[in-house]
C-alpha cells in the first residue's frame, strides 16, 4: 500500500501544473505596483507610465494584489502595450501557471 501511495505521489508531482486564465485583470509595471494608490485604483494607471517603467517588468492585479509575470510574460505585456492605443484601463486576459508567486505566462491579450 505504501508503494502505491508513493507512486501516486511521484506521478502527481511530475505532472505539470494546470494552466489558469485570469480575465479582465489590470496589468501594470512592477515599479508602480509598489504605490498603494495605484494598486487601489489600477484603471487610472496610464499606458504611457507603464511603458516608461518597462524595465521593471510587468504583472497583474489578482485578487487585489500585484503578481509579477515571468520574463516571457513581461515581454508579451510590453509588446501588447506598444501596439495598443489605450490611454488607461489596461486590462488583459492572461493564461499561464502561477508558480512560486510568479505567473508564467503562456498567452496575454489586452481586453
């Protein structure tokens, strides 16, 4: 019985984490995520500010908290922001895996 339990545990740990999708989440740069007023009202955060602070990377406000994207996700967010003509209300649908407090982004599109 112990061997069966160990095999099941090993298989469970070997399987990749299931991808999640976050719809209509606010995206912002990591620098501005440290500002309480910006996190409290993320729709007021401007595209121009987000692009100025691109070096800090990007993330999303999930359940009222900033969650950083991995490098690939930050690149995807920057590309989407560069192509957009939105001034603020930077909302996106993000798919990926949340692992160790970072979203490993597989897809991102501005809403």
